[in-house]
C-alpha cells in the first residue's frame, strides 16, 4: 500500500500523540502491543486525512484497525479512501474493533456492514482489587497457591534492569516452550519480539518483575499502565515451582499496579489451558473485538 511504512521504536511519540486521545479499552491500541507484534502482524501505518491509520495482517487477512483521530462527519469519505487502499482479496475492512466504533459507524455512516466476532480474541478484564486481595471463597484456591509459594521457597523479587536478568528471561522462555506440546503461531514467534521488548523496557515505560529462587529465575512478567488499566503483556513461569503463577500475578500488581482500576490479561488465542487459567481468576467481563465487512 502506498505511503504505508513499518513501525519502529522512533515512532513512539507520534503514535502516543494520537493514541492518548482515544478511550479504547483493548490492549491492541497500545504502542507497546503494536511494536511487540509488528513483525508477526506485518504492522504498518500511514497518516491519512490527519488520521493515524494502522494496517495489520493476521490469520483473518489484512485489515485496518480503528482510525485514530478521525472526524465523525468525514468518516464516510475516510472509509471510501481505505476501501480504495485495501487489497482486492480483503474480506474485512476493519479489525480489532470495539463496540464504541461500531456504534459510530451506525450513527455517522450509511454503509451496510457486517460484524464478525471470534471468542478466541476476546480480552480478559479483571478488578485490580480482587486480584490483589484474593478475598472470598472464589479465590480460596489461588490464595492457597500464593501462600504455598511463600512458605515453600526462599525467593527474591527484582525488576528486569540488567543484561544478566534479560538473558535469564530468554532462557526461561526457551525452557517454557520446550515444556509445551502445542504452541499457537504467535507463541512460536514470540522470542524475537520479547527480546526487543526486554532491551527497551525503560524507553517504552514498561513495568517488570523477576522472581528468583536460589539464584534461579522462576518467573517474570512485563506490563504497562494504560489510563486506569494495567495491561499484562508477558508472563512466563517455571511450573516446577508450585504456586509461582499465583504468586507473580499478585506480586506484580502489588509492586506496580495497585493504583489501577482494572487488569487486562489479553486474550487466550483459543488455547484450552490458557482459557481455563484466565477464567479461573473470574474476569469482570470479556472485552469483545470484531472484524467488520463493509
């Protein structure tokens, strides 16, 4: 597509100038997310009619994300422009779309359109207070796992702030992959993407936690604050250490995110084990995202 280019770290300020003006809840509309998966999604962008236009390629095909900075009264013209720039074999014009933009399309355009949802892409949003306090009967098992880790291991909590810890994180990812019998394509490609992230944590304003037991890294997590929500981008642990996931989940929130209102732990990619795990923390709601045919 003409005038579209790939995302680089140097684009951070430009993107945030646009992204700070929207109230989307999805983690997809974070520069960190866009940068993290830029190669996997072949993400590109352009400025069209003073709007930030982001194009992605996924298993659903090529589509545009919600235009950032659009004028509602000029939305029809913008859509016609995007349709003219869209590949001829494209099924969906838009993807990663929340309900707020669907309502705008209904109100400000006359185009007939169809929405398609995929449960595998719904995001899990939780109450920060609930995940921090683990109160009540429904969190009894999680609290037991958390306490078990504390009682069983002599642990140290660090931030990811030097090359040694970064290399430990990468080694843990490799070990984590080896213990998985089946990985979705996204997870198979993640090592390069996470490596880029680990070396740019400060520049991207990311928070991190690394948990060591007897000088061995047993878990780490990376996230950020977006408005009133903490987004957990990466969480990898060694399951040989009982209770580590419950421990790092709570401690990361306590260390960096206890002043937020919500925790977004992203989607489950259709992985049965991941879905079971994320549901076991009792999300407040699942954030739906749609593909749109126009």
